């Protein structure tokens, strides 16, 4: 009987070991992760939870959510981007934003914790609960869907990713055909407004969609210089430089931390920063501005890129 | 060892060596020690996991508990309590030393720029060299703190330095370093900036047995520091000239005390972030509990510092709302009303 128990134990131990594999994460850490994680906790909602949910992975805990799954952040990204309900998906919180609670994470019994490279300092602590995998997310290091593609490859979800991307590329072709002019020969510039005007450089699904449509980024005064406020993602632009912008298509969005992100709100905010902008800014006079909802388009997901395509299609139709 | 009455009328415990310890101070130390143990015991039962004080105390002495409860106890609560106490002890001790050194009741490692020196050095490490091993952090913080201390002594003049000059120069450096810290926060990616802001607000998130093991030598250092500098601080309390007249080698002891304060402060900053204001309020609360000088004041201040950090961390863990409560803020919420009460009490005593 004892021999049988021993054999069975060795068999199941071997099976369990076969379900994990050692990998090197983007922070250069050696970590043994499950082949097919069943309970994932993420440390960043827009950058990690959304791409993982899009890949159909089982996220049980996400930074910025309450115990019942309600969003505690300025914006419910799951609802805005994926049109889903975090509570219905069974996603719990891991403590108040800014106060990650190790006991709460442990109570979720995760088999994998996914963070960004900015979470490297927390990795040691979290490793006592489950393996911690760190995925690059920084502007200038990854852009568009690259982080999602990397996660898909790491967790054997490339089929799901490829299928979604193929459908997205079909939609890109469809929208491109509906646009006036030839995007392949035209330029764009994307602006996001915080308390000042900023040029978006990379990262979001929006930029991926715009460039997949064929637009290339316009030159602008100040491009390439060192920048503040999260260099790489949003680079401050003076009101004077803003007034001189003249790309073929100017994309403008309000900050995703703002409750009001529609065209009227964006116009009102610009009126406060640069009064009369719509009379002297050439793209405004010639109706070459597309207003985007940053809450739906700013995440590095295919869904965000598709929201962007919808906005371009609506602009072309009008 | 016997009880006696000193010339100032205070009853003291007189040791064979001639050392006098006022009975009121002994009682205060005992009271604070009991309070610390009670708060620590209470803190064992506070957190998201269902684990009462009784279960926690039984588990500490060997009783079996569930995996989740064991994790909460051994990986979260005990490390938080121990590291919090040690860090609070060291910061408050630094504050008490600096107040005597500068003869200014406002002095603390933050006001003199020592915390900011360690903090900015760590921020530079995290922002510009994120790939370097985390084990370097204590040494980098130490270099930052020592750099500020050396700069203060250099700028005010090694020989001429008096308490007020050190304080004013410290304020100038603190202002400059705070501006540098703001600049670093502004010009880093949002996630890095956010993580740094959390750390700057004071956090025991990183508390673990390995961090405690790393911190333990610095905590242990505080004990000989108390023994060695206590008598000198008693002289400094009376002013530089009197200290000199009493035979205090000011030229040697002042930098030595400053270096000791830097060592303790830097270690604390590395472990829990800069606990701003703790170094000011803890000695004043200790004074309100029992008026003391020298070594006794250092011990009482350090006990109050440890107590406040453990209480602050417990409040943070007890917070079940969706709004974050950083440990630094929790310490302020608990400490500032006590600080105000002590000042009112002192004002009333003065009037009487």
C-alpha cells in the first residue's frame, strides 16, 4: 500500500512539475510559471489586465478594483474598452490603490502574478504568494500590441491573439477604404490634454490603429527632445507650438482621468487653454480633427485600436 | 542600588557607579514598554485575513494555524511590526539627538536634510539605475545621508559650527534636495513616479525577514550610540559654551553624533521611506510623558517613535476603505494630535 502511495505521489508530482516551466521575464528574472495559469493577479489594469482578458486568460484580481470587483480608479477600463463588467467577471481587488495588500492577494490564491517592469521592487514580497512575471510596458520599449503579443506567446495564447489581430486587420482595410485621401501619403499627430497640451508618442492602441491605417507621424517642433510627465508617452507642447501644428489629421483626446472625454468636453478644455484655437489652427478650420475617447482608445489592446477605427470611420462618414 | 532624592527634588534610583535614574523616567519607560507590547499584540490581529489576536499569539508560540493565516502572520504582520518598531525607534532617536545637538526643538533628520539626502540618492538609483541589485540601496542611502552631513559641516565650518548654523544650513540643503526630489518625480515615467510617491509617503510594504535581518545591525548600533552619546547630549542641551566649559570635546563629538544620526536615518529611509516629522514629534511626546535628558531622553523618544510607527502601520492595515492610507499619513494622524496635546499641556504647565 505504501509503495502504491509513493508511486502515485511521484506520478502526480511529476505531472505538477510538467505543468510549470522556467522562463526569464522582461526584468531578467528567472521565474517558474504555470503552463496554463488558472488564477492570475495583475498589478496594472490598463497595461496588463486588459491585454490578458482580451487573450481570454483567467484574471481573478486586479490593481485598482474593490473587493466586489468595482473599479476604484478614475476610469473603469474593463467597461470602457472591453464593454465588460469586472464584477461579473469575478475580478477582485488587491487593496486600495496605492496600498497593495499582501493578505488580500494571498486570499485570492493566485497561481501567477503579472506586473510591469515598474513592479520589480515588489516582486520579492509577492513571490512569497505566487510566481511573479514582469512584462515590459514602458513607452519606447514596447508599443501598440507588442506587450499583448508577448504575453500571448508566453502563455500559449498566440492562436487567440492571431485570430483577433486578423479580424482587426480586416477592419483596418475596411476603414482605410472609407477614408478620404490616401492615408499612406498623409501625416498625423495625436494630442492628449492634461492640464496642458501633450503630444502622444507611442504605446496606445490608438497609435497602433492610426499607423496601421497608413498615416505616418508628422514632424513637430520639440520632437526628440527630453520630455517630462512620463517621457515617451506624452510630451508637453507649448500653446504657441500647438497653434502651428498642421498634420493632415490631428487626433485630440482628453485625459482618461477626466470624466468628460467627448468632443464637446475636449473643445471646452482647449478653449480654456488656447482660447480661439478653432479659428487659427489649420486642421480645425479644414475639419481635419478627429476626437477620440482616451478611456476607450488609450490602452495597448486590440479593442482600443478597434475603438479608434470606429472613430475614424465615423469621421470619414460625416 | 538604592532610592534617593536629588537636589532638584526628584526621587532617583542611585546605582553604585553613581548613576542616577529618576524613578519617574523608569516608570515612563516601563509604561511605554508595556504600551508597545500591547499595541504589537493588537497589531497581530489586524489585517484582511481572519486571524484573531489570541490565535496569532498562540501561533507565535507554536500552535498550528491555516496556510493563509500563517502567511498573514509570518510574512506580513510580524515583519511589519518588527521593522516598523525598529525604524520608528531609529528615526525618533536621530530626532532626539539632533534636537540636543542643534539646541532646537524643531530639529529632525528631515529638517536637516539627512532624510532627503538618503531619499534623493535612492531615487537616483531607482530612476537612473533600475537594473542594479537592490542590495545596494542601504549603501546608496547611507552615502546620500553622509554626503549631506559632510556638506553641512563643510559649509558651516568644521570648527565654528554651532547648533543654529547647522540647523539653518540643513534647512537650505533640505529645501534644495526636496526640489531635486520633485524634479525627479516629475521627469520619470508615471508608474515609477507613482511608486516613488508611495514610498515617499512611508510604507512598510517591503517588510520581510531578510529586510529585518539587514536592518538589525543598524538597530543594534543604536544601543551603543545611546550609551556613548547620551552624556554628550546632556552637555549640548546646556549650550555650546557650557558644553565646552563642562569639558565636552565639541569638535569631536558633534560630527560623531551627526554621523550616528545619519546612519540610523539612512537605514530607516531605505527600509520604510522618509518618515517625515516623526523625529520631531516623538521626543516631544516623550518629554510630555516624563521630563528627561541624555540617555533616558533618547530611550524614551525611541520607544515613542517605535510605538507610533507600529500604531500607524496597524491603522493602515485596519483601513478597509477604498482610499489608500499610507503609513506616513497614519503616523501623522496618530502622532500630531498627541503632539498638539503635549504642547498644550506644556503651555498650561508654564502658565501655572
